[in-house]
C-alpha cells in the first residue's frame, strides 16, 4: 500500500474520532451544568485544558464562557482541532483516496461534513443538545460503515490504529483533567459535586452503565481510573485501545505478537506490556496525574513512530542531511 494512502486512511479515522470526542466533552458539560447544585460556577476552561490549546484560546477569546468555548471547539475554522476543522480535514483525506474506500464511507463522511457546515451557517438557530448528539451518531455510523463495507486489509488496519490511538489519548486527557484541575477545592472531595463530575466523566466516554455493571458499589475516583485505564473489555478504555491497536499493527507488518522489527512495534508493544502488568495501586503510588502525563507522552511517541516508519517521505539521496517532512502539522495537532 502506498504510504500516501495509508496516511490518508489513518488521519481520516483519527479526525472523525476526534470530532466525536469533542462533541462528547461539550455535551456532557452542558448536562453537568443542569445537574449541578445551584450556585456552582460553570466550568468551561477545563474543556480547553483537555485539548492542550488553552494559550491559543486565551489569546483569541480571553475568558472561557459557554459561548466562547463552544464556538472555539465547534465552529472556529482557524482552530485546526475544532469539529468543523476536523470534518473538513477528514473529508479532504477521504476525497484523496475515493478509489480506495467504499462509496458508503465517502457518502457518510461527506454528509457528516455538510451537517456540521449547515449548523455553522445557521448558528442563530443552533440547538447544542441536538447537534452534539448528531455528531456522535454520525461518527458511530462512519465507524460502522467502515467496518461493514471496507475489506479488512492493511488500509482498514491503519484506520483502526488511528481511531484507537485518538480514543486512548482523549480518555487519558479527560481523566487527567477531572482528577487534577476540575474539582474547585479539596473540601468538595467526596461531595455531591465531586460525584456528579465523576458520573459526567463516565458519561463522556459512554462508560457509566458498563462501569456500574462491573462495580456495583459507590462510584469512587480510583475505581473509575482502574476501569478507564486498565479494563480489557470496555472498548473505550486505554488498555483495550492499545491492545487492539497493537494487533492491527502486527496484522500490517506480519510479525507475530511479542516480536518487533521497527520502532512503532517496539513502542506500542512496550506500552501494551506495561498496561498488562500494571495495577491501579501502582498508578496511585506514582501519582495519577504523573502517570497519565507519562502515558500521553507514550501515546504521542507511538504516533510519531508510526509516522516515521510508514508515512514519512524518505530522501532518495541517503547522504542528504535533511529528511523531508510530510504532514508534520497534523502530528503537532495531536492533543
């Protein structure tokens, strides 16, 4: 498979997944505000913190309000990680490989983009609850259409890796933000607001019902962290995403699990091994925030290694000291 094609499929899936996750963050925060006790200040800045683009937001919008955050994360065409920008990039990637993907995939990503574009043009009548539900459903439809209509060959596996790495990254970020910056003060730990926020976190990754089925006891931060980081069966947990991303990578290279021939296999295999032998007690002992920060760096490193091994243009003259870069901007946009 051409590296250009593999790269486009990878980013097509990654951008669609990114748009869905942004919609999840905003939608759950809107519902959290309705459920919060009277007098509790709205918390919108943590949503920007999740993206890692708080300085960019403050430079352009200043104070984080409901209106400014929704505009920035949803419709800001100059911000490369807004829902609108993600869908534009996803559509352009799909357009470049229309002969590779199925017609149903193209139709779905195309209609998804125009649905977001129409909402952008009609912001005066914008219904947030309806819109963000439609974004999530459109993303699910794209994933389902991809799995049902595209041959499960190298291209499909590259797309799956992109989707799973993006999902693992966002799960880690939202868990880190809740634990490290979302709670207003120490006295609120274990209180009504604290529990509402943890429930909102679970809902943001569609994990509330599955968590309660596994853990019937009271919702606890460490129980939630254990579920979202180390659970092998929940499809949005970090461990699940890394396990299945590694399987797809080995399906591409043809190398048996447990072996590696390139940096991408090595870094992904090392991360999967760490998660296999880790316990929540180990994580808490080292510090949840510190561990999640380290985990995000590892996920970012896996993305870089995949880029260098499979997508990057290589110089024809090996004596050249400069290696041409391809799509470095997209790598830098990983939040």
